[in-house]
């Protein structure tokens, strides 16, 4: 996609990640000298930004792309690339919270932030209150709770809540990223958070990068219509679960770039989320004819066919997907379900059983019980069904508790 690849260097597509990184590192020095010699050369700066990104220097890549937008502010692709660069910083920061048990409180806070961004006021409120108990030093949580009060027509509660979040000058000297973010100085917050690796710094890195990406995409929205502008709108609609609107935006983007493979994949994904599986398959089919081994295309096609109950067609595609990425849980579970539907119970059991610990509503236990029953193991099937009923009751209780949540006055 030409408009998405404005900052892509001509590294070999056949090279592995390490080879591309090595090429990027080698290219940085000459490109920096070229930029120093001709600081107004937009193309050299784009290429330097791409080299920084490929070398893992995402902060430097975003800084260089900001220079590009200053030199060419009317070019939609530049703002899109800048927003994507900040998104890459955000995703890298978020990824650092994935595995460590001590980061569980931060994951909870990030989940609350996501709910707030989507306008899920009651759920966000509950998570923020729980996060504040676990992270009492994060006074910025009071800002988020106050925002919820204000959005739900309780401005007096919001004002009271904000009084709990004050920090002294000496506090801000020690927690610069927090105070810079609260002041709306997101560039400064990003710089302050990028030199530290503690949990709070990584949190503010993600938050600051998110705001900077939104600012870039807001600038893009003010420019004439373009595929980049439509792609951002589609992403926003998808994040807000407005999948039909995302489809409309992606189809509009394709009028600017007919046949673009990246846009077509996003369109197929939006169709899948909108449960228009037939359109998803129709969009993916020509892409797979030209890229038959693309794991993302295979995965989405397999999922779509399985949803359409075209199991015989889905099965070989899901098998190829798992062969190419043996550890990915989604394709493995989908393949297990396909085996179950074709009556290959012995093949289904290990694929479903490997993910049984994550069963939240008992549905995987039911499927596994069906497979064991198919092999004549009635006792095992009965045990799984009993566990399934317990999980269903627990899920109902959680649902009932969630339905009873409400936004309460400040403590």
C-alpha cells in the first residue's frame, strides 16, 4: 500500500526480522548525514524515520516524522505515519505489562482507561475504584473518576473528586511524566517517561503516546479526504464496535486505492466482526489467490468459513494456519472445533483441552465433554459437564453483579 509505506525503506521482503534490523542499523548513519546536509529534504527524513523504526528506535522515528509533518503539513500520509509511529510506541509500552504478576494492578488500570475511552462509564468507574485501592499513589485516577462524574451529569461530585488528586511541586519534580501528562504536555510526558523502565513510567509512555497519536489523526481529519483519513475513521469505528460504519469507511478508502491488499484485509476483518462472514470470505478469496501462504489471511478465512459452518472447507485452511504458527491459541482452538464438528474427536481433544483453563462461561467444557463422549468416555464427559454448569453459574453471577453496578458519590 503506497500511502501506508511512505516511511518504509527498501529492505528485502525475504529477509528475516534480524536481517532487516541489521540493514536498518547500517542505514541510519548515512541517512542521518544526508538529513544533516539537507534538513529540508522530506524524503530523506522519511527514510531515516523508517530506519529508526526498523531498528527499534521508535521514539526517534516519531521525532523524525514530526519533523516531516512540519516540513509538509498538508500531506495526509505524513500525519498518518506519525500517528502510527506513536501507536507503535504505545503498543510497545503496553506489551511490557503482559506477563509479570506484579503488573496486574497496572493491567487493571489500563483496562479502566480503555473502558473510559469507549464511553463505558459504569464499568470504567468500578475498575478505577478498584485500581485506586491497589495503586493509591496514582492520583491521576481521581482525574478519570472526576471525568466520569462530569460525563454522567454529576459536576459537583467531579469537583470533590479532583480535590483528592493534588500534588505538590516537589511531587512533580519526582514524577515528571505524571505532572506533564496532567498538564496536557504530552511531548514532555513522553520524553520524561522514556528514560525510565519502572511500571509508572511505562504506563505514562503508553498514555502520552496515545494522546499524541490522537492529535496526529485529528490533524489528518482536517485535511482533504484521503485513504489515510478514511482508514483512521474505520479504526475509530472498529474500536467503538461500530463495525458497519468501519465497513463503510474502508470501502470509501478503497475508492482511492482500488485493490489495495492492506485495506482489503481490514475490510474483511470488519466484515467478520460485523458477522457478515459471506462478505469476509468474498473479500479474502482474491487475496489468498495471490498470497496463499499469508498466515493472517488463512486465519481469518478459516474463522469465517467455520462460522458459516463450511467445515470441510475450513479444516484444511485452519490446518495450514496452525502449521505456520503452532503456538497461536486462536487458530488451535478453531481447528479443535473444526475437528469436533467433523467427528474427529481424538484430534479435537488436545487442541481444546489446552485452553480449558481460560474457559469463562463453560462453553469449552461443553465442547470437550462432547468430544470425550464421542470416544465413549462417559465419566470424563459427565465430569466436564458438571464443571461447565459451575462456570455458567459463576458467569451469571458476574453478569448480575455487573448489572447492579452504579456510579456512586465520592468517598
